[in-house]
C-alpha cells in the first residue's frame, strides 16, 4: 500500500441541494437545532477538518447563508446529491470532504479521521460505515479528485445513486463506533418530524 507523504489541500463541501419538498419548501439547513442553524453546525464540523469551505447550492439566495463562503453551483444540473458531489470535486484541487447540510450531529473528529485516512491510504474515497442501504454514508465522506471520472461515467449513464459508483474506485470504510451510534451521528432533518426528533436528540443527556 502506497502512503501519501504530502498533506494536500482539502475543501470542506457543504452539500445544500434539494428543494426541501418534505420540509414545506423551506431551506432545511437554515432550521435551528438546539438554537443553532444546522448549516452552522455542519460548517463548524467541517472547519475542524478542512482548509477552507465551499457551499454547493443552486438556490439564488445561497450567498447569504454563510457570508464569506464561496458558493459553487452544480456543473451537471438535475443530478441530485451525486451532482453535488461532482460539483465539489470539480472545484477541488486535490480532495473534498463532503457533508450534507441536513446532518446536524456529525462531529469534527470523525471528519478529521476521514481526511487523515484519505491522505494516508492509497484510496480514492473514505466513507464512514453505517446501517444505510449502502452500508456507508456517501454524503459524509472524503473524496479524491480521482473519483471524478467514475462519477461522470455514472452521470452519463443516468445512474444518479449517490453510492453506487464507488464500486468503481478503491474505497476505505471507517468504523464510527468510537463516536457513537451511527443512527444518531448521521441523522438527517428532512421533515418537521425529523426536526422535532433532532431537538430531542440534542437535548438528551450524554451518556
């Protein structure tokens, strides 16, 4: 296995896609959990692990969401979350650490571990293991720019599944049990009910 000897720059990419239909059409990342906007929680976690931030969003008001953070639009429009990953890598010099803006509980320490593994291992992608249908979280992951051709082949084929293309590249999977229950770590706020549940989770005493 070949080790990388130079620490390359890494974008922290906040994926702020989707029309929020299940959230009443409102930008779900701007909702507050524990008094803090979800997008601010995501940005803080990524800042612990990355050299700079970008916001991948197509909303015309996105440049007001995180002042000072560059907004990147999809290169391939209408491609969902996979289009967001592609846009992040299209703007990256070497790698991007992506995180969906509806994930309020992913800790910076886990993101640092993903990046460290990506820079240490001869891998194109590093993903955290979970109970998702993929067995990992494709929207909380470190991706090298060498993933871009595989993503573009999937887009060209009309396969917009965010995790399917990873079988075409070498992917390292990381056990996240040291940070807690994956069901809580990767909890997504997609509906008003999810937001209420997130408030319960953030208020629950730590064990």
